[in-house]
C-alpha cells in the first residue's frame, strides 16, 4: 500500500487536502501529523512513501524537519506545501532536501500529477477516480 504523511497543524487545511488526495487516489493511505515530533515518531512506525510538510509547525520548522527526514530517509519524497511562497523559503526547502515546493493555493491538479508521476508504479496500482 502507498502511504502519504500530511504534516500540517491547521486541521481544516489538513482535512481538506486529505480529501483531495483520497478523492483522486481512493486506496492511498493518508496519515496525519500536526507536529515535528509526532512526524518523526510516525516515520519510525510506518515510513511513508511521500511526506507533505508545512513550514510553520507548533514545535519547529518544516524546513528543519525536511533536513532531518532527508538525512534519516534518503529515498522518501518530501514536498513542502506552505502559505509562504517566498524565494528564500524555496531555496531553504531545496537546500534541506525537499523534492518539491508548492504554495498551498497552487492548482491541486499540478500537485496530484506530481504525486502520480513520482510514485509511478506504486500509485498506478491504485484505482484512479475521475477528476
């Protein structure tokens, strides 16, 4: 089973984005975290294939979290999904090992296509719901 971890402290956004992922990929298991500490524990318990990380978390920075995750799990796909669409955040995300950086108000189709492209064979086994 393909697993995505959604690291977001805003419950409304987290639930909305989870619904978008599940509507497109009904069999994708989406697990949720609201803090850096919880994320690291969840990765120990069940390493996800893909991690969506917000920048501003209650107990730290998603950028620092990306650096830690990259060092511990070099093959995981890390996507920073944030309200802060600033060049310095994009650069920091890249420097800290994130594979992608998207503003939260991005066209969801672009993000979903990236998920499909990155997970390739794994996600192709999932039934895709119509758009």
